[in-house]
C-alpha cells in the first residue's frame, strides 16, 4: 500500500517539475507523508470483535489496482491538452481606421464629384456658368465594448493544470473576435445589401461564385463614376467570401483555363484579386453570398470605415486591484497584497476587457461609407 502511494506521489512530483511548478512539489510530499503516517496506525478489526470481515477493516479492498481508478486516472494522468485554434478574419485591407478625440460625433467630408465639362462658346456668345457640388458628409462616433469575468481566488490557487494560465490571451481573442464580427456585419446586413441591390447591375448580381462572374464584377467596377457621372479609378482588389467557398476560390485561382467552361478560354481573373475568408458569415449553401471591394489606399474609395478613440488603438485587459492590505498593528500603516487574493468580502478576482470603436450608420446607406467601393452577389442563381 505504501509502495503504491509512494509511486503516485513521485509521479505527481515529476509532472509538477516538468510543468515548472516546483513550488507545489513539497505540498505533494507533505500529503503523502500524512497518508503514510495515517496508515501506520491502522489496525484490523473493530469494536464488534470481528477481524477481516469487520466493516471497520478497509485495507482488504484497497490492495488491487481497480480500487485506484480515480487516483490513477485523475491524480497521475490528469493534464490539459491545447485548446482549439480560432479562425481569424483578416479584415484590415478592407477597412479604413479613423480616430476621434472623444466620444462625441465626428464629421468627415469628401469631394465625390468633379467640375463641369467645358461648353462651346459661339462668337460673342455668353460664357456658361459652372457649378460645384457639395461634399459628401459622413458622421461617426466611438462606442464602448466591454466584458467582465470574476474568479474565486481559491480556483486560481488550486489550478495545478494551468487552466487559467492563458486567460489573458483568451480575453484578447474575445476582443478581436468581437471586432471581426462587427466588421462582418458592416456589409452583411439587410440595409447595406439593399443599398447595393437598389443601385442595379453595376453593384450587384445574383450568381454563384465563378471566374466568369468575377470578370463581370471587374467590369462593373471599371464603369464606376463619380457624382457627376465622370469615370473614376475603381478596381476590384479583394474578394470576401464565407468559409464554405474556400474550395471554389482555390479552384478559380489555380485554374489557367476557365474552370466552369468546357472551352480553352483563359482564366484572366485568377490573379486580379486577393481572397479574404470571413468565417463569421453562416452560409452552408447552396445559396452562398460573396462580395468584392476596392483598395481604399489605391483609389481613395473607402467602402468601409471604423473609428477608434485616439490613444486606444487596441483593447485593454484590466484587473481590479485588491482592496485588502496586510498590517502588523492597528497603528502601523498597511501594505498592499497580491491581486490573486481577491477582494475583502468574497475573495473574488475581477478582470475585464475594454475596447472602443464605432462606424458609420445610416438608414439608407447601411454601413457602407462609400458604396462605389463595393459589389455584392447573393449567390442564388446557379
């Protein structure tokens, strides 16, 4: 019995040493010593006068390995395995990031029109007066996004598996995922889609994703005009798609010929775009939507925009300081203690992730900062 307990203790000590938790090794040895000393005083039988058959005798059943299923399965073999790897939505090329000094509404103006064309002036005829359109106005404001978690200080102390060791990383991932979903909803919402649909064939279609339809979208971008109907530089640069279209996108980019046609037509669009997977769009099929966008750094056409408060470009991980302190006497000053001891009343450890962002919102435009930089297909037509 003692031999088996000794093996259990030494095995656990080796696990703690490998995990870098040497501070807990002595704790395990002390627990083994306690059990060893307790066994030294165990006697067979009891006040009923019986011996091996006495209900007070427990050692007879503890001599087989079957009775150590919990100890062998939990105490010796217990360990954490890595968590899932999260998908990431790399939206940065699609979204221009603006800044605001505070939480008040900020206003941005852009000249989205050109001057009039010249007109023929006959001899002694009057000069036609020109005009200039107003700049386009866009308003945005920063909002606050937070989430709080609290943990028992005992749970943190007893965490010999490291279950909470990557809590800060997970909080950062939560903030990133929240922003990703926010950006995804900027274009994947009913109002933004209705705006593009209402603009007609140069801004939307119903076809499923093929190389021929990407070519159609490219032609649509090439025909974009400013507010006065003059041609502007609008080029298809990014194809945004749900995860369910990954294989289709790879096939289009890998094919030198048009994959959906039984001809020798060259696939001229396979290198004109950069695909961006949006894992937050739930589209199992068969009707799978997809979007195309311009590059705002190339043409000054900003399809999507978010605003952050100046000085806070990323989320903050916040931990509440403990309201406890140690003291030697009532008259002496106190000293702060580790936040891992939690608060005075409950011993809770409170952490929070804090982030701030906002976007353009309009009842007609949806969240499209400039519709000229976007193209949408519902993916309903074969």
